[in-house]
């Protein structure tokens, strides 16, 4: 018997959350992002997408395409709240669930759902999810994770697509190659240059240039188009290996105080996330992107793992002192890396943190106390 693998994807999730908080946004062209020259769109409502506004697009370009675009800044805590509601609803019903991101998951429903009435039962699930959580989703079904994922993307919003051995190639092969899960935005144009315009073209080709372009991914993608793919839904709890947070300035910033305040906001966010997963970080890193879109990053290994905002922030400032050259900055970020479970993390002595900072800083580096610049 074939497995029944279901992929559930919340539609324009960040925008949905904002509309739930402010119903006046419903039906309007809305995008998540900061109103500055260098910001990019995080996600957009379907009304905005119809006007040519998509994720990853510079805000300036989005506003040029959609003059009445409504920009809403990112509210991560709000999205996390609705994400927890979404997963709580599903986990109470389906034990074999794998969280893929904040707004999507795979579920193995083999033996848990009536195959003869599959569409009706999944439609009922879709409507009940909306009734209970106020969140709209699209659902894809196949006998492996690739087909389930392609199914949830096939029709949005509120799509329900079921692939069978008889219909999947007929439905998928005409789709543009850029829509194939596993083909990135940079790879798609390269394949198109070789005449690979659709999924069907990739299925048919044996062009050595395509094999070279895709490298080790080539046999996997070919297998997926043949209906052969991973059907194992990992039920282990989501276990992040790293946690990061970024902030984009409304306008380019070269004030040390403003940059350090933004780092503090990032530090608070990553520590909150780490504590949610009962993690401590053995390394802290920061990222800086200047007004020329040049991105620099640097990380420091800690003498002992931490989950304290104070320590993460001060490490971030120490790294900033090594990297910052008074240029205008458009984005900063903080990363927690080499995460350990709290129960496995070694205890540290009280003065280990400052000792580590002194040992890691380059000559001429400075140390600042929390929220205070050295004078």
C-alpha cells in the first residue's frame, strides 16, 4: 500500500497574522517589510501578488509596482503565537508529524484516513483548522514528501491537491522549472538557458550540461519526477542547530548607539527562542550588511555555553568592535550557534565570560557594559 503523505502550508502566513490583529487590512495589497530604500519584502498578500509584489523583492520596486501597497513591519512574537496554535491543533490529531518551518509541516496519515473519502476528509480538516485557529492553509497529498510539497504549492490560497500514480506527471510536467521544489532561484535561469523550461523537460533530458549544472542533485530530482522520493516523516521534536535574528534599519545607520540597540533587540529575540527549545549557545556570531550590500560576519566561541541576554549582547558588541568601520549599516543580525541542550551544557564559573572576551578580542578592542558605551 502506498503511503499517504500530507503537506500543510499556511497561506501568506505573516500577512494572515497581521490581518487577524488588524481586520482593516483584509482584501488590501499588504506586504511585510520595512519602509526604507534597502529593505526587501518578507511576504505579501495575494492581492499584492496579483500586482507583482513578491517575497525577496526590494521595497522600492514593490512600491513602484503597487502604488497603494501597505507595508507592515515584522512582528515575530505574533507569528510565533499563531504558529504554536497551528501545530498544537495538528499534533493533537496526528502523531506522525514533522515540522518543516514556522508555517508548514508533513504528516503521515497512512492508516489514519479513509482513502475512499480522502478529499472530503482533508477538506473537512482544512475548514476545521480555519474555524479553530482562523488560519487558512493549502494541502498537498502524495505518496512521498516531494509530491506532497508540490501539491500544497499547486493551488493557493486554500488549495487541496491530491497526486496519484495516474495524474501526477500530467499535472506536474507542464509546470515551469522554477516551481520545482529543490530548484533554487539561481539554478532555474541556468536550466532555462539549456532549454529546460518545464518539469517535463527535466524528466526527458539527458543533456550533460544539465547534469553538470545540478551536480549531486541531478539523480535525486530525476527520481522525484519518476515518483521515487523520501516518504519518511520525522516525528522527532524540532531541534534547531542554530538560531538567528536580523533587523533592517529604516534608513542606513552609522550611529554606534543605534546599531548596538538593534543588536540588543536581536540578542533578546535569539535568547528567547533558545530558551523555548531549552538550548544554550556555545558560540555567538553577528552579521553586518552595509549600504553597498556587502555582508560581513564574525563569530566567537564562548568559554561556557550561555542562554543569557547580557552575555549574548556583550559578545555581540565585542564582535562589533572588531568589524565595524564607521560605514553606513542597513542590516545587523545575531546568531547563536553550536547549540546544546541545557541539561548537557557544562556549568561555568562566574568570571569565565569576561575572561573569554578578553582572550578573544583583538588588540585595541573594547568591552562595553550592557546598554552603555565606553567613554
